[in-house]
């Protein structure tokens, strides 16, 4: 039995990813779709939101806009207008796009303009949600590494204080502790 499938993620202006994949999760019309190797063939719509795919033990994340997905037993092709990594998202620009779309929705529009504005709003909301989630994940990983470092210091009989200030972290220690730790090594 095949354990991977070929995955191609194509944005309108570039190839985002092309390679082997173990698992794919993408947003669709009826919720999230999960794809594994040897999936039943189908073509479906892609909604704006979070895309996740696993290669080996590593999960990769992206924000996608509306598009289409072709699923075959040995490969998946995902076509989207835009595909971005969470770290590439400019939160201020996404927030401004969301506000513009919300303002436009309050105005009278043709049906076509309404759907375009609705798509722009969905894309902006998805970008903000994923960017926020990713940044929170990075801060949590950083905090965890500091706590591990702090615990190692405590097991060696040294002390340190970890202070959380305005979304960034500092480790504060006294000169005495630094001098005493150098002397013990």
C-alpha cells in the first residue's frame, strides 16, 4: 500500500509546493477535508482558510483563498488564487483589507460586487486567523523553551526569573548568579 501521494499546491502566480505528502487537510464548502493516499477520485471547491499538509513527521501550514482541488489516488492538485505561509502575512495589511471589505458590504452593490467583496472579506479573515494562531504558537514554543532552560538552571541550584511583558519575554538574572554559575563549571 502506498504511504504517500504527490501534492502540488499552485497559486495563480507561483508553485507553492510540489512533492510527496502523507496527509492533506484543506477547507471546503462543507467543512474541512482530510486526504490520505489512495483517496477516492473527486474534484471539489476550496474555501479560504487554513491548509495543512504533513510530510514525514513535519506539519506545514498555509493560508489559501478560494479555488479548486483535484484528488486522485496517487496525486492531489490544489489550485488557489493565493497561497501564503503564516509568517509571510502582514497583519496590518490584512486588518485594513478586512475593514475595507466590511465597509464595502455596508454599501449597496450589484450581486457580482457583493460576491467579490464577500470573497475579499473571507480571505482577510482567514489571513488574520491563521497569522494570529501561528504567532501564538511561536510565542508558546519560545515560552516553553525558556521554561525548560529555567528548570535546568533550578536543577543545577541556580536561580533565574522569567518575566512576561507586552507579548515578548525576558530572562532576568542577577550578576551574582551569573558569576556563581561560571565558578561552578
